[in-house]
């Protein structure tokens, strides 16, 4: 019997009941939920539209329609329906949360915050909304406002739920106030999985890896198939050179439940990220046959075989993925890359156009479109990748020193940034090679140097955006907005032959790179351009066509701003391992915010 048979039987039974009592709205709600579960969204939509015929534009019908639209990621339509509801509906915490979530998905975070602040009531049932509001404030660079909001909610309700305490801890972690975060973490529920994961992250931030590992083992003892805990634990093993323990946490469960799809997939993905492709192939061969036709496993198999150079098997697996899920943007992008490598540009372009409609904010689709146009449409490529106008360089060192009023201000900044770095080399899931990368958002810190530096960067980004032309037909320029936030910011410290492999930032809009310290070996006179920033060379195989289009020579104080879909990396270099040989940068992801 098919695994889906019980669900199919339940759907059929509910349909028969609804045919006998078509005005029974609770039955209609149940049927829509079942159809969503079975991924039959078209039939679910038909059931919703029938409800309008029977019940009119009743609030309950509109809310049911909204639920389906949000499952389909049709947020603009959902927003229109939310706005048509009477304001009294927002007194329901679930409706309020969903409306705010819809706005956030449309990158209208400030509107979401305004809505939540207006309608959140100081009672415990609105805790989920309060938690979301605090997280939105933090994500839009309003960390102190987020902390104040949580304190105010606690003072009015007399309670701060465990989830709110976790959010408060995470906000304090983000801004680097680890001691305050630890004080809050001590008040968390002791046996809560979420509490323990929060504590593990805090130990990791404090570079207490032994404590983080101990807590993660506690999580796994309580919930053996907690994927996030397994992945985090093995990330630490990898980064602290605990290779003897790497991936062993998976073995206990998989020995007893080898058919656990998510665990098998997670282990394979970590092997891929770690570059252990042969080991991943061996793991794949041992997976029970009943999992091998699942699209998740098929996609992982396609990645493994691609990395091993077995294109025939890779594409056979990927084609089966697309047959099962033809609207999966990840599958579409990967298939387009195969066509691109074989210079089948029309096929690759068509797949990427479909993917971009499914995920319009995903910069990876633009990045691969750029690769296609560079080879097949050289007249269009400069329009998409206008390096002369879209890449800007500005020296902010002098203005920073002047604003700080201290001649040694930049050296103080160098020392402060250096102190933010721990001992972790080559973060498992990042583009850094032979270097370290900070956690959290360093520009959200209350440290005076960071606050002043953030002002300088925001001013430069404002100037950059103001100079951009308007073009609603350009995929980069159509997202232009006079409001934005720093969605992520971190520091990277490279040493020795440290460098970044060619990459893009899929979730950004703009990226900014500020050079804090640059070694003497990187300079304008070097014809080999060691350590220079590169643009235009993709992360695909290096071929005569995959060339660098622009070089930028790093210099302390230089801020480079560019679109997030621009391929960029660094020319490998040889630096000394002392402080004179290190390169320190601060990198930002910048996303636009919209008013409507």
C-alpha cells in the first residue's frame, strides 16, 4: 500500500461528507488543510473559491483563502486580502502574526513592525507576536529597540516566555554582549531543546567549544533525530580538527533507523560541504533502496556525482528530481548549470527565468544568467553587469579618523577587529580559505568604534543608492529603494595563502567590503595582483571563457560596494602569519526595505 493511501482515503472521505453538507464550513477548512498536505493546491483553491459562492466574503472565508495563498508564497495577494479584513480581526494573535509575516516576506519589515506594535496586546497569548516583533526590530538594525521592546512587554505582562528569553539571548549574542546573554540564558528552561540550542550557540560564540559540544550531546540525547543539533555538533568537530568524531553522531540513529530520510540527507550534505565526495558516494550506496527515489536524496546524489565528474549519473538523478518537483528552484538552477557547462545557453536561460519567477529575490539566478550572457549575449552582459557604474570604491579612512577625532583611530579599529576573531580556521560553510570569520553582527555592537564605522558605511550606501539610475526593466535596479538595512555583517581575517573562492551572496541585494588592514604584499605595483579583489570570474570550472572582468586593489580604508549577484573572490597570495601579514575586512549584506 502507498504511504499516501491513508491521506488519500481521508481526503476522499472528507469530500463525500462535504458533498452531503456543502455549507459545513468546518468540513471545508478540513478539506483545504488535507489538500495542502497532499500538495494538491489547485484543488484546494477550487474548494476555497466555492466557499465564496456559498458564504460570500465572510471573514472566515477570506482567512482560509489567505492561508492557501501564503502556502503558495503569493504574498502580495495575501496582503490585499489581509487589508480588506476589519481591524477587529487583528485582535486575534494568529491573524496578526500571519499578516506581519506576509509583510516581512514582501520586504516590508517596517510596516510589519508598525502593525505589530499597534495591535499587540499586553497578554501572554500575544507572546508569539511580540517575539516576531523583536526579531524584526533586530533584523532591521534596531537591536536596542528590540531589547527595550522585550523589556516593555515583560513589564506590562509580568511574564517573559521561554521563547522570548531565547530571542533576547540571541539578540545579545548578535551584538557581541556575550556576558549579558549568558546571564539571560541561565534563566531559560533547563530541559527545553530550544533553550539548550541557544546555550550551545552562546558557548560557541564564547569559543568554549567543549561546553558547546557537551550541550549539543544533551540535545541529541533528548531528541536523537534533531538535525540542527547534529549539523552544529559536526560543524564544531570539523572546525576544531576533531576529525575522529566528525559525523559519528549520526551513526547511533542510522544504525537502528537507516530509513530516516532527513538524517541520511543531512549526513550526506555535510560530507559534500567538507569536500568528502568519495565518502559521500559510499554513504549514498549504503542508503536503503526505499529512500533512493526521494527527490531530496536524488538531488544530493546529483551533487555528489557532479563533484566526482560523473555527469551522466548526476543528470539522470537531477532529471528525476525535476520530474517529481518541476517547480523546485534549486533543481532548476542546478540543471541550468549543467546546460551552461555544455554551452547549451538557451536551455540554461529558460530554466533560470523560471527559477527567478519562483524566487525573485534569489541572487543566484542572476549570477548564473550573467555567466550565460557573458558567453552567449556579450551585448547584453555589460547591461546586467555594469562594473563601471555598479562597483564603487570609496576611501573612508580619513573621514572616520576625522569624525572620531583621534589620529590613531584607525589603528584602534584594527586592534578591535582583530580581537573579535577566535581561533576557528576555514569555517565549514563559508567561502573563506585559511582564515577566520566572526559570528553575529559586529556593526550592531554598541562599541563606539563600531557605531561610528556603521554610520560611515550607511552614509556611503545611501550615496551609492542615490546615484543609481532608475530602470524597472533591470533585475538589480528594479529593487532600488531609499530604505535598506544591513541584513548581515561580519569580519574576515586571512593569513598565509588565505583567500575567498569565487562566490555570490544569494540572499542579499548589495554587498559591501571594507578593508581594515591590508598586508604590504598587496599593492598597486604588483603585476600578479596577489590579494586583489576580483569580479566576473564565476565559481564554475576555470576555462578560457571564465575570466576576471575587473580587479580592485585592496587598501586600508577602502570600501567597495557592488551588487550581491556579482561573482567575486580574491587572488590567492602568500602572507606572513604575524599581524603584519594579515588581511582584515568587514563585509556587509544589504537588503532594500519597501513602504508598500
